[in-house]
């Protein structure tokens, strides 16, 4: 079954579950979030060895202790999955119902794959708007992780397929003014740390100065404590 979502994007049912297909991208395959491939297993093991920047930002000096993480911009839950694979307890919240549907179905279909099952992960996915969800949360969290949509990069390099799909899907939603300062203040009441992923160049989204930042080649993590 195929549903047209926008003129360039279809929702396609396959034997492996539902996925998105971009039409304006030559040779684009149906994208289903990956929670179980051998390439993903390799990536997770590599991340465990190298302790990459996301983990450094999330864990800080608390390396080794399981943390409760609220993933504010869930998307296809790829970052949430990585954090869960590294031993953290993650609640990943996504507002868009289609993104949530595809992601939660992929997770349900793939979580019994042997190497994933053996990790005994604590990963919960929820379809909700995160600001309200956080306001009403009775649970407490150690870290709130934020990976918002960035402006499309002006240089020629294309975003990865999953990001192109989100950009296509969300470019048709209404423009919104995100109350970043309010989100940050609420977040700091609900958790002891906020980690915000941002492009390496470009302004901060909030007025408060970060406590420290971790720099990568194309992105940076601002950490607020
Ligand atoms: C850049 S993507 C996140 C990608 C994610 N880190 C991953 O690994 O797949 C941002 C996502 O946040 C979602 N989003 C935007 N505003 C939101 C809100 N207020 N509450 C929950 N989700 C939101 C968008 O629909 C989009 O899927």
C-alpha cells in the first residue's frame, strides 16, 4: 500500500513494516528506521569503544552510570536507540504521528533481533508534544536531550536521507515560534542537565549561556547544568 503524504513523499508498506520514500531523490529506497542491522551493530560497538561526542555530552563525568534521558525531539529515535544501547533509560517523544507510527512499528518489528534483545534495552517511544509532556511528567530525569530540526544547510552537501524525509514532511507544517528560553527553564526544573545539539556554526537558541560545549566537525553540543 502507498499513501502520498506530500508531492515528494510517500508512506509505503513493505514486508519489513511501513517506511517513507522520497520521490525527488533518484534511487532513494524506502526508509525504515534501523534498530537492528549488522551495520548498526557495528556502529554501536564502535561508539562504545570510542565514546563519541553525544555520549560525552550526555554522560559527562558520570560515565558508566545509567541515566534517565528524556529525548525531546524524538524523530526516528536513532539517537535514543544509541543512548539506550549504551545503557541509558530513554523516553523518546515525537510529536508527528506519521514519524511516530513508522518509528514505533520499526522498533516493535526489530527489537527481537538477537543482538538487540540481548542488550535488554530500556527504550520507550511516545507520540506527544514534548513541552506538554514534560510539564505533565511525574517521572524525573537526569538529562533532557534536544536535537531540533536545523535550517537546511546552505552548502551543497545533502542531509542524510532520514533528515531529508523529515525536512520534506515538516516543511508542509505551519511555521512555529519555538519558545526556546521557556523550554530550557522548564527542562532545568525537570532534569539536572540539558544537552542541545546544534550546527557547528550558528547562534545559540537560548539566552542563557551554556555551561560547556562539545565540538564536532559539523555539529556541537551545548550543555546546560
Ligand atoms: C532533527 S529530528 C530528531 C532526530 C532524532 N534525534 C533521531 O535520532 O532520529 C527532530 C524531530 O522533532 C520533532 N518535533 C518537533 N517539535 C516537537 C515537539 N514540540 N515535541 C515533540 N517532537 C517534536 C519533529 O517532528 C522531528 O521528527
